[in-house]
């Protein structure tokens, strides 16, 4: 049996349909057929996990080798693998099942040694850098999620018509009205303590999350080095646009349109 890519879900090892099919010497269609034909015997959470929507998106982020346009993913537990072996009922399937139990499902994954336990200073520094990168990535994703949740709370409480409006704008579009770049406007909002930069991502300070100034969504992207990642696409509502206008007005920065009127 080939070395399987280790997948953990809810504190247990699982296998995808393709991994299970490969182990049993069959194809994914056969596994899917067995499941559909005997679906009443399979219990979600016991024999398998079905990932869709945000849960699938989070799984893809954590497991970079599972990308693409799939909209659902089955993960099979040890008990689920047993049911499939029973359905196939071949010597190869039962031998493969025993191997899976011995060599995959019940083997604990070796954990990375924390940096403070490494004696070699160079290796310790490299491991510390990796730990900090992972920590920063987790913190950024948590802050992005916190902002998205807080933004939608007013809409759920008051059905705020501004938040429900589709008339949102990017920071670059708003900046253009004032004859500046999006980068310059972002810097002004940073200086005014409206937003801050976390891991190359602009995020609102918490006291502005629920004001209805922005509407955001997370987007899957691929970095220049080929690594998948997630970024936050933030658009400003009309309420947020007025908020920015007041900030710029206080700095005596007026829209280009108003400058033309003054000149005339």
C-alpha cells in the first residue's frame, strides 16, 4: 500500500473517497456506488463526514493539496472504511482494511518539535520562524472572521437599509473621487485609527466593525509561489463613504468635483 497523505478531522484520522478507493484497489465511482446503494447503513459523524460550504473552504485552507472546484467532500472514518470493505467483500479489500487499521487509522501523527526544544541554534531559529508564520496566519484569519461577523450583526438586528444596499465601493474607487490612490487613502485611515495592517491585510479596528461602514467577504487566492491562501475583500457602503468624507473634510481634503466648482 502506498504512503497515504495523513488527514485529520475532529481529532481522528480520515480518508477521502479517492484515497479509500486506491487502498482497496478500486475506483471512486465504486465507492460512491456502494455508499448510495447502502446509504441507510452509513451514519454521518460515525462512518463519514460530509464537508460543504464554509467548512469545506476551511478544510481546503488547512489542507493545501485539496484544491479545485469541488463543492462537497466525503471523509471516511475507520468504521466507514469497514462498511466499504464489507460491501466490496473481496480478499484484497479485507487485507487493505486490516493494513489501514494497523498503519493509518490507529497511528498517531508525529508532531513537530517545538522550537524551544531544539538545541541547534539555526534549526531552532528556522522552526521558530515557521511557528510565528503559522501563528500570524491563524490570527489574521480569526480577525477577518470577527470583522465579517460583526459587520452583519446590525443588519440582523435592525435590517439596516444601508447595509442591505448593493451600492458598495472599493477603497480605490472612493480615493479616485479625491484625486488620490487607494494606497494613500488607506494610509490616512490608518493614521486616523480606523484600520490597521495585519499580515499585509487591512482590517478595521474593533470599534468600527459594527458601524455598517463596510461589507466584506473572504476569497480563495493563489500566491505568486503557487501556495493557496485566503484574503479579505472589503467594500465600503454609502454610510462608510460618508464616514470617510468627514475624515477627509476634517483634513481639508475635498472631492475633485467640489474643487472644480470652486475654480469656476
